[in-house]
C-alpha cells in the first residue's frame, strides 16, 4: 500500500514538475530584446481581448496563461485602459502587473484628415505635442535605412501615412509614431482586399501615387474609381495626367506658397517633375496621403474608356467624364469658370 502511494506521489510530482516547467516557459518574455513597444488597452476590453491582442503583437507567448493568471488571482476585470509602454524583456506575469497598476501615459487623440501631406501631418502632430520638431518627422520619413526597416525600398513614406484618428501618448518615440501610420496603412489595404504579392514594388508604388492624386481630386465618393480609371487610361495612351492636384502640390509643397483657390494657366507651366501638365507618366512620388476611398479607387478602378473629366457642378462637386476631346471641350468653359481647388 505504501509503495502504491509512493508511486502515485512520484507520478504527481513528475507531472507537476513538467507542468511547472511548461508554465515557466510560457511565462518567459516572447521577444526578449529590450526594446519598448506601445500597446493600447481600449475602454471595455476584457482580459481575453487584451490577451488576444498581446499575442497578436507577439508580446506574450500564451493568451491562456494571462487569462489563467487573471482568473486565479481574481483580477480579470481590473485591467485599466490606456497606452502602455511594454519592455520586450517583460514576462507575462510582469505584463499582468503593469496592467493592474494602470498606464502612466496620457493619451493624445489626433485626427489626421485625408489628403494631408507629410508636412501637414507633422505640423498637426507638433500642434498636439506628439512630436517636438517638424523637421525630425520629415527627415525620418525620408530616411532610406528606416524605410527599409519597415519593408519598403522607396525614397519616402509620403503616401503611406494613413489618415485616421490616432491615440498617441506624450513622449512616444517618433519612430513609433511613423510605424503606427504605416501599420495602419498596410492594415487598411488588406481590409479592402489588396494582395501584396499581386504587385511588384513599383506597381504598388504607382497605385499609391494614383490614390494620392485621386484623393486631392474627388469630391463625390462614387466618382473616385472613375477618376482613377481616367488616369490609368491616360497613362496607357501615352498622355500626360494633367491633374490640377499635382499643380497644387508644386505650389504648396515645393514653392512654399499658401494653398491656391484657383489654378491659372501660368501655373501649368511651372517647371517641376510633379507638374503632370508638362511631364507624362506618374509623378516621382505620392502627393498626399490618401484615405480608404481613394486607395480602393486606385487599386480597383472602374473599367471605362474615359480620358477626360471636368467640373460639372462645383457646388455638388460632380464631374463630366468624356472618352474623347471633342466631348470634353463642351465642358471646358464651365471648368474654367467653376474650378475651385480641394482644400
């Protein structure tokens, strides 16, 4: 009898030891790299949702362990919302304790409007004290080594800073600010059905360029994919894009002037690689950061034969689309009279 009890004890001890080792392994830091990661706990999130998001971001090894710890200690409903800075060396139990203490970071909500350039985004971030220096932001999004870290081989991240409402915190590292923009951009592309493997690096970039132009041109949602088709049709036909939005970009971003209410014929002659009236093909880079409507229009344009469009109703923001120049000329007078740039 004593021998049988002894065997059972040894078996339980053995199983308990294995379980302890397993839990110890799951509790270890998932990243163990010493870097600091930002993690946001939204209002109303329970421990299961938090654990799922932590696992998704590879900050913990096991969702179940965090949930188990929380339920065992009776603190599954005590996690506090806020923005957390999580060190990559923290174990699951240490992260658990951080959530119980609450975030010391003060959230700063910033809304970036669709069609903003990186310069205007930087000014908005500076206004809300998310960043200290506009030029530091501009330098970073044009830093080739940093861009390469994010998986791109482009000269700039202009066009990849998705306009949205963001929750930042005071003191956030500027690199993490940019990462939030780019991660959101990639997430939004996936949400509309973009399969990255379907595009070469150059093809993807050209789509983003068209999206940036459409963003500055369209006013009525249903017209965005039609405008997109016009630009692609013109490129296929060897025609210049002739987008007034690119002229606005030259005036405001290259010449540093205030936003024009009208585009004059003299503006169409400004010498710039972004001037799509005097240069054929795509401009060198995106001219704005497009929202979801323009991105969807650029990646999934309408199938049309249109080569031209002009303002039809300036109050409603509608346009007349034409497949040939003779039809287009019918609206030319209204174009000159009614054109107002998009602010």
